[in-house]
């Protein structure tokens, strides 16, 4: 996907504040943070969202979750954090390249959803 903004970030064509990178995944800070710490982990391969993910993405999706705690701690989140994976219209997904948001900071998150 040449015109996908997160593919461009993964290729280094658009700058980002990098948290972590390896051959499969990239973590970088959200440009418009919703919490004191807000970064995203993406697969380098283009996958639009979890509807398009399948078992061929098992390794990279596992790696994203496997790295989440370590990367959260590296950004100072040692008392908890939240993952959000917006998927499709109802979730208000804006960028159609799968990304796992990691959000945290002292006492800012509140309950998961309001009743
Ligand atoms: P979504 O609503 O799709 O789950 O979240 C997309 C996120 O990507 C938003 O929080 C938005 O601030 C972030 N974002 C959009 N464009 C850029 C960009 O060019 N660079 C960075 N670092 N974040 C971006
Ligand atoms: Zn992409």
C-alpha cells in the first residue's frame, strides 16, 4: 500500500517519534496524544484492520502483544496501561493500517466504558 500513511511511517518516508522497531513491527508516539503516554504498535506489513487479519498474521500480531508490556514500561507506564484496537466504522477507526494504541499515565484512563 504505497499511499497508506502508516506504511509510509514504517518505511521512514514520514518521520515519527519512534519507541521501538524491528523487522516486523514499529512502535511510535501518536501525533495527537489522548493520554500523557500514547503510542501505537503496528505491523510493518499492511493489514487494514482485524477484519483483514487472519492466521497468516499470527506471528506478527503475537509479537505486538508480546512486546506491549516491555514497551509500555520503557515509556514509564509501570502501573498499568490500556490497549485499544479500533476496527471499522463503528469504532471510529481513522487510519486503515492495523494499529494497537497503548495509553497510560497517572489516573487518566477511567473505566473501560461508561455504563
Ligand atoms: P484510529 O482512530 O484509526 O484508531 O487512530 C489513528 C491514530 O493515528 C490517531 O490517534 C491519530 O492521532 C494518529 N495519527 C494519524 N496520522 C498520524 C501521523 O502522521 N503520525 C502519527 N504519529 N500519528 C498519526
Ligand atoms: Zn499500510
